């Protein structure tokens, strides 16, 4: 269980975990796949539109940033390919798509959104 004052703190901890894992296992590359539980339905909003807005949201604990988005952000920031294996909004937001493109990092999102409850 990660603990931190902000969602950015949590993302930084995941980034450190990625670096430690690669180093301790002498790996040049890794891939991250999200297979966690389905998260609460989140409507895309302004926090999801740009990487700058997203990072500000991480620092301010924006409620529109789900755990899977924190992991995705950490992976993509470390240039680790990321696949979303659950019907969450995760990678289906412009901010994380921009980050993947900026870092030339492959990412795989689902092909459709879940029905709204």
C-alpha cells in the first residue's frame, strides 16, 4: 500500500519502484499491464485534457484522477509501455495519450468505454 500526501507523491513512488525493479533484475526494458479491478465511472474533464493539467491535478489530489491513471502516468513517464486490461478511463484521455506520444512509448487502451451506470 502506497501512502503519500498527493497523487503525485504516489506516482513518484511507483516510478521509483519501476527503476528499482529494472535495476535489481538487470533489465533494459519492462512493460506494465493494468489488470486491477474496475474503477468507479469517471467522466473525462479538464484535468484530463493536457499533461500540464493532469500533473497539476496529481499535485492537487484531483478526484478525477483514478489509481490506474497514476500507474499509467508513472509508467509512461519512465518510458515503460503500458496496457490497460480493464474497462477504466485510464489511457482514454488526451493527457496520457500526449505523454505516450511525447516519450515515444507504446500504450494500449480498451476499444470502448463502459456503459454509464
